[in-house]
C-alpha cells in the first residue's frame, strides 16, 4: 500500500507547495497573471511527472502503462472537480491541458522504469 500512496503524497505535496508559492507571488504583485498561470500549469505538470516517476520505480509494470494509469487516476479526480464541483465546461483548452499532462505522466513512468532497471543492473 505504501508504494501506491507515496507517489500520490509526492504529487499532492508538489501541488500544495507550488500553489502556495504562486499565491504569495501573486498576492504581493511580484508576478503578473500570465506568469502565475504558467507557473501553476508547470506545477501540475511537474507533479504528475514526479508522481508517475516514483510509481514506476515501485511497480513491475511497463513505464508507459504505469504513467497512463497514474494519469487516469488523477484525470478522474480533476474531471469530477471541474465538471461537478466547479461547474466548468470541457473546452479545447482543457483537452490540450490534459493531453500535455498525460504525455508528461507517461514520460515520467518510462523514465522511472528505466531508472529502476538501471538500479537493478548495478
């Protein structure tokens, strides 16, 4: 169970720290709105990348599949929050956002699996 929770904890921690930094920078007018938005997108991408990297290191599945499964877990949560809680519509912009996050999640899974195999080979 620990091997499944640790990547989720990493992702949530990255999102919380990134959100806090973004909020402080925006509150004190250090960053404009566009830079703040880009920073939040980068935080979400980094969060998914690191989480799937950690998960792929722990599991014995292919890295591509691990990244895809990790993305699907978060995608269901994000989609539910967007559509049901925040009443947002599903647009082309959100589709592109989810595709980019999917790509980085799969990349993290592949790199995590390769790092695991490299460690086992040594």
